[in-house]
C-alpha cells in the first residue's frame, strides 16, 4: 500500500535557525515521484520540488535543500537560515503508477522572529 | 499565464443540501483533479478528469460527482451533504496526459462548512 508519513506535526524555530522536515514513504512501485508542497494560510498548495525514483541526487535551491534516500525510503527537506515567511504547513507527497498524489499529514512550521 | 481559480472561496450549507464547486484550470492544462482537505490533515484524492472523462477516483461515495467541460474547466458536486464534508476542496490542473507528469498546480480552494 502507498503511504506517506510526516511524523513531525509542528515545529517551532527562531529565525535564522536551520530546520529539517522529515518524510518517509511506502510504495511497491519501482517508478514513482516524490514532491514537497508548501501551504500558506491562503490555502493554495505551492509546488516546491519533484523527484523521480531514479534520481537520488540531493538538490539545493537557495535556502532549500532536499535529501532523497531510497535505502531508508525518506525524502527530507531542509530550510537553511529560516525566515518568518517560511511559516506554513509543508506536505510531502508520493505519486506512483496511480492517478493520484498521496499526501502526508503535513508539518506545520512556525518561524519566530 | 492564468493560474487555477476556484469559486466560491467560502460557503456554508446545511446537512442534506447539495453544493457545486467550480474550477478553471491553468491555461494549456487538460487534466483536473479534486482533493478534499479536512482540518489538520493532508489532501485526499477525490477524482481526476482528463478530456471530459473521469479517469481515476479515490475512496469517496457516489454522492461526490464531477464534470469537466470542453474548455477543461470543472465542477465538483456533492449531494446530501454531511457534517464530515466540511473541508477545504482543492482543485489542481496539470498539462500531462492522464496526469502522468505528477506535478499539479493548485487553486486556493473552496472552504465548505456544513452545519
């Protein structure tokens, strides 16, 4: 069965701290995609990154970086030098051979000034 | 490029009523998906439409139905509303055939409250 687990329900950090959001997934498929989305209070899900199962290279985009490890079925997201504007709910999601995205339950990040 | 737009943004209904939510997909996108997001939870897949046909459905009862129009806009209809239907309903569009690209572009959602 496909499943995405985000064990951290809420994280609170002080601005400029680094923070890592954990994501563990389950799927029987060998071809799949992993995603991170950000959901600000407005409700819209903002796409951050997509990774396919054959590309385990870590990726860095500005203050954001992602660590994909197939051996542990994890796809973790790190924000370096966090800012107040990073406060949001972050979702990890999985898409395998089905039509749908399977989302985790989300991690609420609060960055305090 | 116009993004995904949804209407209405907020609405209140009473149990047993029916509701229609609308979504305009992003320009050039022919696939629309609907998700239900209950408070404090991740979005759950309801169904997907590709070129006016439903081509995938999640674990939702038949009283959840939809349409996609020739211009690729879409409607979600929910009959016989129940209290548990209170949620944020998200529409997402994508350019790929049958959604295989995976990347979805979401609207801001329609927040439904059922009293």
